[in-house]
């Protein structure tokens, strides 16, 4: 059985390429992320096919943000697809609305804390309050948990602090910005290796380009799975 702690990001051009990737990866991967970049390329159709016909778990990465009524309506519509995870921005009013929209379904709402592609200079340009990211992320996570979030999206660097929050009990930490040792960092600025992320208390890691750009994507996925169960990953840094 595949280890669903690895979520493969389907950051590919369209559903046809995505289905080819999933077919190539076969039983080695059981969980896929489909984001905004795939939405107009048949992303929802692919999500439904992978879920209903191939038994895969699906993480829909929409990062919804709007007034409460709009978020609630959008989530209620998405919940009908029987997917597993959905992201919204971590602002408490957004999280509360998303939980209302997901009521009666098994869809888990994950709150985005601070994007892993951002650093302090980026936050300054967005007029985000002063402070170290390492302090701001746990604070946003705590507020999202209080609003009802089932989990948060955060970099592996903040995972230890989030896991230490009393509010984090039985909640999920899902981490993008994970790169195997020696891999290109791409547009991510706060990254870690798979084994370090798991050791830091992360429940799921999200990996895209290091897998689907690899000459042998299935081998690349298996190498990451091997890192997840390494001795270092099994010794949590908590």
C-alpha cells in the first residue's frame, strides 16, 4: 500500500498530462494535489476521475479567499465531489465560512498560513505586520485552528512550533516546499528535505517538480518515500 504521507502536486499543463503521470506512478502514489494552475485544464474532471475510478485521495489546492458567504457557497459546491483536502486562506472569517460550507461532508479544510514562496521582504511589500515569519506562522495557525481548521499549510521550518501549540492536537500539518537532497529549490524559499519535514512533525509532504520533471518519475517518488521512512524521519524533532 502506498504511503499517503507523500502528496504529488499535479502542476502539469492539463488533465491529459496529469492522467499520464498518475498512470506512470501507478500504485506507488495514492495522494495527489490539484491546484489553480490545473483548474482550466480539466483539473476538477481529473480530480473526480482519480478519486472515483482509481481510488486516489485528492487535495484540491484552491487557496480560497473572499467574503464569508462566497467562500461558504464555493466550498459547499466543491464538497459534492467527495474530495479529501481543500485549502483556504488562514484568515479566521474565511476558515469559519469554509467549515460551514463543508458541513456534512468528509472534506477537510486546510488553512494557508504564509506561502512557502515568501520571505520577510515579500511580506514587507504586502504591508504584513512586522515580525519574524517563524513567529507569525504559528500565530496564524493558532487562529485558524480556533476558527475550526482541520489543519494548516506551512513550511517545514515552522512545523515544530505549530505542533507544539495546544490547538494543534489532532490537527494536520501539510507541507509544500519539500525538496529531496540536491534538488533545485525552484520558487520555494523555506524548504527542507522529506526526512526533515516528517521529523519536524509534518503529516503530509507535497512534492511536485522533483517528481514529474524527473527522467523516471516513479523512481523519484520511491526515493522520496524511502527518505520518509529513514531513521532520521522516524526520530521526531519535538
